[in-house]
């Protein structure tokens, strides 16, 4: 089924071309490129745009929906990806590094686990402590 795009693009073709030349990330370039093609009349369907850009048609449709709601600024706005906060803060990590470098440091990962519990009141499983100390801090006990 062919779906013609009905989108009122506020920017001129020259403005879109200028915005396109300033983009450094591929996804942002693709978004502006799709708008530019629509503005100059080179394409008229979401399916054709998705084929030319190598994206899925729902992705292109979502871009246009974002443009309708928020304009070009909203379309080019990069979202910050927020994850779960770390159990071991950078300050605690530095304390742990100092303790690991001490001459009489820990003899086992169980001791590190107990130290975290007593000093910082952080209860982590053995496997997490091992993975963090061995792979992240590069310390061998």
C-alpha cells in the first residue's frame, strides 16, 4: 500500500541543505535528508524514503511524527540515555583502589565483599565483587 506523505515543512530547501551540511551523525543526516527530499519533491512516500535511507518505514514515520510535534529542533534533539546508577560510586572506587594497592591488602574477594559491607554499607553478591575488582579495577587477589 502506497502512503503519500502529508507534511508541512516550514524550512526552505536552502535552509534544509544548510542544516544537512552541518550534521555529523548519520541518523541526524538521514532525518534531515528525508525532509529535504520531501521539500524538493524528489520523493513522496514513506516506503520510498525508507528504501533510499535503508531504514524501516515505521522509523521514518516516527521521524515525521516528531517533526510535526516539535519541529526541526525536536527532530535533531539527541536524547541522553540514562541507565541505572552504579552501586560503587567513583569516590568509593578510588578508596577501593587505594586499599587494593596497599601492601597488606585483601587476600580474597570475600574480604573485599566484607569491606564494602562494613565501610560503605553496600551489600553486593560475590560474583559482582569479583567481576568488578578483577575486570574493572584489574586487580588479582
